[in-house]
C-alpha cells in the first residue's frame, strides 16, 4: 500500500494520450519534457516509503491492518489535523512548495467530499455510494489525482450552454445501464502528466440550461478518448539543472483535457446532471475548505523558501547590515509569519463536522484574500533586493568549460560570502524562482488557483461573523442617547 517512486513511475506508462508540439508523447516517464518532473514526484513516494518516515507520513486505516498516506486521513480531532499537516509540510519541503498540485491537493478535496457523504446521500444514495467507494479505492491504491473543475474560458459573459458549440464544455451526450458518455473540454489539469486519474466537475456556478454540464466523476488519465493538450514544457527548455534548478525538476505542467466521447461507468459517477449538487459538493461539505487548507500549508512552506532566498540574496551581496535592507527583510519575515500563523489559526479555530475535525472556514478564506495579494509583492521585493544580480550571469553552465571564460567569471562574479561559482549557482536559482518563465507561471498560479480575487473576497464576506461585530456596535449605540445630553 505504501507506494514507492518506482511503482508510481511504472503506473504512468499506461498509454495515455498526451499531445505536445504537434504530436503524441510515447512515454511521459522518459520524454525530455516531463521525465525530471516524474523523477521529482518519485522522490516524494520514496520519502514516504522509508521505514523511518512511515509514522510521520502514514496513518492506520480504520478496520484494517494496512497503512495509507496521511493525505487521505480524515481527522477526528485537532491532534489528527496537526499530525496530518506535519506530513504535508514534510512532503512540501522536498519541492519547496513549487508543486502546486502535488498528490496531497486533490486527495484533500476527495477526502473532504467523503466527510460530507450525507449531503450526497440526500441527493442520490447511489452516487453517494460511488463516492465512498472511490475514496477508499483511491486511498488504498494511493492514486495521484489531478482535477479539472473549470470550463474553457471562451466567452465568460455567457453560460456553458450558450457558448459556440454545444459541447465546448464537457457534458453528457448519452447514458445507459453502464454509465454516462462525456464529450467536450475542461481545464486546467495541472500535474495531469504525472497523475494516475482525474477528478472532473465544475466549481463555477452553473446557470439554468447548464444541466448536462453539472457532472462529478473520476476516470484514469489513460481512459479511452481522453486527450491531454499540454502547454509548452519549461522543463524541455531548461536542460541544465545548474542553470534552471527549479524549472528543470518541478515544472508540474498544465493542460486542457478533451473528452472525446469518454465512457464513465456508474461506479465513477458522483453527480449526474444536478446543478444544485455541483455547488453543494464543495461548499456544503468540507471539500473546499480541506483542499484549500492544504494549499495554504503548501504556501507557508513556499514562503519560508522565498524568505530564505531573500536573506541569502542580501548575504551574497553583502547588504544584510544595511538598515533599509533589514527593514525589507523584516517585512518579508512578517509576511511569512502571517501565512504560517493563519494556517495554525485555521486549526485551532477549527471545529466538528459530522464527527470530523475541519479547519475554520473564514480564517481560510481570509488567508486566501491576503496571500493572493501577497505573492506578487514578495516577488517584487526579491527583485528589489537582488538588483542586477539575477540578470548579469553567465549564459549557461557551458561557459565554465572554457578556461578563459571561467577565469573571467571568477573575476566578475565576486561575492563577500561565497566563491564565484557558488554565486552564479545561487543567482541562477534565484532567477528561476523569481524571474524566469517558470517563475512567472508560479506568480500567476498563486494569484488565481483559488479563483479570481472577487471570488475569494466573496467567500470571506459570506463566512465572516458580521452579527457579532454589529452586535457590539449596537450595544455601544444603545449605551447613550440624545436625551441624555439634552437632559
């Protein structure tokens, strides 16, 4: 049950249809656009499979002698939630938070839905049973899941059924005793290249007439008729680990999925053409909170990495003792502490949900609002600290093979804290985290993975305890009157 990296790599050699640069990728585990990402994911599974890490990374499956990764754990107490978070942190530190959809993200979503099984049961007991069975199947087989929960952008002023082409958005074209047949597109399958299966649904509010698109199901990434339309690979453009240490290993890829009359058996269908339930699966269960709590745990680790990067930039440049630089570093440190503190506040303010312990909803949404604004600020701060240091670097690692160039590099890439080679190595890392195309994609990701800012701000609005605050205002108003002054 405790999967290794080798086992996961073999599981990806399944004949999936991945399209890149006009053709089909024969094997994602060996292709230069994806093989290093596959190896990085393999390291996650190797880490959890080590005997010394199994208590940290796994939990005892109820009514079983087996253990499973804590990403599938259903916490019944604050202590359970904290134990699970420590496992998430340990895994995230292996990639510095740059795998935004590592295996722990969608697992958290499915686990949260399972916690809310009674909501599914009230709508359709058969679909609720399928969800429960799938949770156990994914847990016991340690599946790496991605999801596609957004419709193609197309014309955002129109509902799904009003777009050009009835099946631009994936919808039901047929159903029979075996299941449903789905045709159309969904986005955005981040990490789909290295995932075993994909969870497909719609988190956006659907409109009257959108019934055929109101689906929730899961299929393997090699399902017949499923096509993965990969964006360009940053990994393929970063063949040197020295020159691009992050994009070379952690480009998790993003893709549009096209379902070309894909047959989905009933035991994989959780919602079938039910607009109301499509929204309830996220917000009337712990799913949305649980999956985004994981994202904030990941971001707290990433913030520590970026703050460490900022401090090392100043050490490399010999500017740490400058008062204005320390002020900037202090601001960065405060940002990092805020993110970490909000994660812990979600836990301590959490509460019971049908026998489970779930993070506090409003603290989560407040954190999302703030961190969406925070990430680009941190990127700008790191650029400010580095100045030209991240730009004026040797063209590639090959420059070091030329004796004359190597001597010039040694003379021009000086630092009071390290040798010239180490300085180049460090600033190559800094640029890959802050300024490269890979880094730009991460800024976009952190700003929008939770939805547009008006979405997260509305989540914050609807979950805040306005009544308590207004009650204090009313009590204050009632404590004095105009008559008191006149008398």
